[in-house]
C-alpha cells in the first residue's frame, strides 16, 4: 500500500468518526438508533482495518480484527488493558449487530455506542491521524 492510500484511509477514519459523532449527538429515536448502529459498524470496520494496515507496515502480522486489536494494545495504540477490553467488547457487539436484529439488543448496543464506543472510536481516529507511513 502506498503512502497516498494510507492518507486516504486516515481521511476515511476521520470522516466516519465524525459521522458517528453526529449521529450520537441526535435525540434518540428508532431511526436515529438504527442509523447510529450502522455508522458504528462502518466506523469500527474502517478503524480496525486502518490499524491493521499501519501495524503490518510496521512489520507485524495481524490477521482479523481480534488479533489486530491485541497487537494495537501491545504496540500501545490502545493504552490500557481496560480500554483493550472495551475494544474487544466493541468487536463482539459489532458482530452481533451485523448478524441479527433484536430490538432489545439494539437498544443495549446503542447505549454502549453513545456512552463508550463512540468516544473510543473518536479517540482512535485522532490517534490514527498522527500515525506516519514511513
């Protein structure tokens, strides 16, 4: 992958995190909840895939999202074990949202997105903006 492509990925991360923040700032309704979950899924995907590209450029093997997140923790891109646990929980809940739709589960995940996941994704988006493609 080229430096230009990585720069494009950084922009994708920035844009998707911004769109997620826009969604969580809206008053809750069924439509907003569904849109927020959709934006969460997309933002999570673009973030972990960008982390994977960066870590592989640094010489690490990552595989899928779980090993990528574990490597991001090992490389201090995810700074604490507690935050790493939140990222793994985020992965689990992202997997749940993409395979089935259950109203009660959607409400629960929405609350996690608003209070926990959106801030973590936003923080990681900011960190990704500082990464250099050497």
